[in-house]
């Protein structure tokens, strides 16, 4: 859609945020969704998608910033599709998420008195216990590991350190990236369905410290798998489990059709309260 005055909303007031983080405003009787905005923002918007019931736009200029805006601490924010809230203060995020949950539950609990109670997490960063990464190339055709750009299922942004995952995951990324550099193993292309390296999944039991690394590739020989596994066990604290599995599915999802190699425990454990859970990559 070309940029013309017809596609520009000169001043849109963002009233709230919805699921997945898009700000919501109203223009000429239509709902307008604008990613990376905050309640209270006044923005100039370019319309990029039109549907009968709503419009989707992107920010051209922040005319008047929301009082709830903060500076994102992650250098990949907006480039990486993994986060959508870092530009909003934590207290405001809690209010937004509480409202979203209440809206979703209202059809089933219409007479719920006083809404729900929001219990904030004791940690703001490094809280994830599972991350999935894809392989790709940078501008110089160097191998990278990272996340897909928003609304882009082919290209990825290289990630060296993610603030929502445990620090040990950063060490896994570094180890795997260094191992495959210069080996000739190519990233899998979700359009052409060619290449070898598909995805990397990392899990950790926060209350046990056990780490699992699972590599997904296409069904081709990988004689260096023992070397990679041994290097991970040597360099990654808490490393207990490694899997190499393959998939020929065209969908860009982590789904092991066949386990080709395994080292260490078959599962990691996590404790939640008095309960123990066994977690596998399958």
C-alpha cells in the first residue's frame, strides 16, 4: 500500500492495548491497531492493512508520548518479534494484562465480582524457561542464530543475548554459533525447503538448574554431532541433556519426527511447589 494522504491518520489517540501488544485507537468509526504504542500516546499513523472491521497501522511520528512510555532496555526491541511490551512501564503492563484477561473471561464469568487479582512476578527479566531459535545468514552470508522479524517468516535478526531468557541460554547460543561457523552447514529456508539447520530449542528447570538443548535439522548426515554435544556439556553450566532430531515437515515449527542422537538424561526436571515435572523435547 503506497503512502498517500488517504493512508495517513494525522492524529490518533491510543486508548488501550490489546493481546500481543498492539495499541488500540478509533478513527472514523473504525478500530485501529498500532503496534509499539502505549495507552495515552498521540501518534501519526500510516495505514498498512485494511479490513472490514478494523485497520492496522504503523507509527510515523509520536506527536505526544504517553506518560507510561519507557526506554526499552533490549537493543533488539521492535526488530525481534519476541517481545512487544518493553516500551511500556511494568505497572502499566500489569494493568493492561489484567484488563485483557478480564475481557477474555467475561463471556464465561460475566458476574465475577471485582474482577480478578493480578499477582505480579517477583522477577522482571530472565524469567523464560524455554526459547526457540532459528538459523539464518547475515548481510555478509555469515551464519546467525536469532528470532524472526515481526510479520516476517523468512528473515531473522541475530541474537547474542536475550534479557528475558536465563543467562545460561546466552552461553548456549554462543557455543552453537561458534561451532557451526565455517562448517558449511546451511540454514534451512522455509520457502525453498533447502538447507540443514532448522531450529534450536533451549529449556531449563528454574528450580533445578537443569538445562536441555535440542537441535532440529533436516534428515541429512551430521557426523560432528558428538563433538557438538560434548562441547555443550563442557561449556554450559547445568547442561544435562542434548538431543539431535530431524524433520522433513514443510512447516517452520519445532517438531522432531525422528531422534537421531541423544546424550545425558532423557528429560530434565522442574519443581513447582511440591510437584516435580519431567520435561522432554518431544
